């Protein structure tokens, strides 16, 4: 039976690509890279602390895993906006993803339940952890976060990775490979929590701020979406990513490190 590609029409959901979605994704990448690189410094002290106890030791993230961690965090950094039909997260696979996430939008309001800093971060981490117990669910999570990352970072990636058809194809390949090779690293829940937390912290910087569970909002209210203030934040985030990449990601960045440090 022929595939109904109308379900993947990029323009089914009206509203242009928002800078805010890209800023969320880039901030998620920056936050993920920061957590991944600084976590290396905590491995040694932790392993010394738990030596001789029943507590598990930790492994240092490789350069590859540090970059993957950052990319996964970038994907989850736009997931909180699944509660609005015009967000990048909802439009990942066009009408298909909009339909799949429709029940969520019937239950929650935009920037409400999915934007509680601690609760939302822990809830997402818990769901990702639970999915890891079932191979098919784990593969679907990998496919989904691949789609989120490709969409969120589309403005800074080559090609049109946000096109629903292209995105779905690449996401399906990622999910299939993850299922075949049983790839679901232990850090997936942590990356999910980091991405969601960075998203909500980013919202707290805007004039809309972030919601409190008991009502009201918190945040600095420094700028509105799509304004010069957000552009400045975006540039600073890109600079932070460059800094952490050059100075922190070992062999993967050694040519760049030599260029800037020598």
C-alpha cells in the first residue's frame, strides 16, 4: 500500500519556524556538553568514595559519548513544547507527530505541567529510564529523540533535517540501528533530564517566565522570544559550545585545540 505522504506535509501545521525552538536546542546541546565534560571530573572522586562498598562505580564518558550526550540533550530540550501545536517538537514528523501528541495537548496547557522545573525533568528521566527496560520502547525513544534533535538543530545543521519526510526516515534508521545493536546507554535518562531542565531555565529568562507548581511564575524576564536579547543569548551559547568543544573534548577536538592553544 502506498504511503500517505500528506501526513508528513511540512506545512500542515501553520506558523513559521521559531527562533526560540532553535535556541532551546542549542542551549540543550551546550548544557549537555557542559554536564558531560564536567562529569569526567567527578568520576575519580566518586569511585574512590564508593571503593569497598556495594555502590556502583562510574565510567568516564568517551569523547564520542560526550558529544552524543549533548546531541540527545539538545533533542530533549525542545520536548517540553509538545504541549503546543505550533512548536518544533510537535512538527517533527508533520501531521503524523502532531496526531500522536494530540492527547498530551488535550490534557495539559502550554507552559504549565510540562514546564515545572524539577517535576518535569524527573518525570522525563523516569519515562526514558522505564523505556530502556523494553527493547522496542527503547528503540522508539532513540528514534523520537533523533527526530527532536534533527528538528531543533536544523538551523545550524547542513541540509533540511526538519523536513518531516527526511526526519522520519533518519529517525527510523536510528531507531532500527539502536534496536539491532541494543544501543541504549545508561546516561539516556540523565540527558533527558538535562535537556528538559535547560529548556525550562531558558523559558525563565523570557518575559513569559516559567510556572510554579502552586501557581504564579518565576524567572528573570530578561527578553521576549525572537528579540535581540534572544539573539545575544544564542550567540553566547554557540560561543560556549565552541569553548567546551575545543578545550574539553579530548581527541575529537585535538586539531582545533592545537590551532587555538599552540
